[in-house]
C-alpha cells in the first residue's frame, strides 16, 4: 500500500480490482479467525505508527528536511 508500510495479509487486505475486492470479502467471511488476527495486528500497527508522538516525529523530520533544503539552496 503506497505510503503505508503495512503488509498485505498481515495488517491489511489489499485489493486492486473489484474482483480482488470480492475475493478478499469472501476470504474474510470464510476465515473469521484469520480476520480477527489481521484486525488485532492492524490495530497494533496503527497505534505504533500513527499515534500522536509518531506523527509529531514525522512532522519534525519534514520541517528539518525543509530547513536543510532551504539552507543548501
């Protein structure tokens, strides 16, 4: 998934077409235990990567990069 380092089948289910989307829905309906595991890992992934602290660190890094580019330009 572009921009997010989640892994298909681990923290997310990715579908690029309507057919793939339907297959993933069918898979979820047939494998509720696996779906629960993906949900738990997705929740942990989101907490680890998108909490307030992590977002603040990302913003600070972006500002540092902008300042560095401005200084060297």
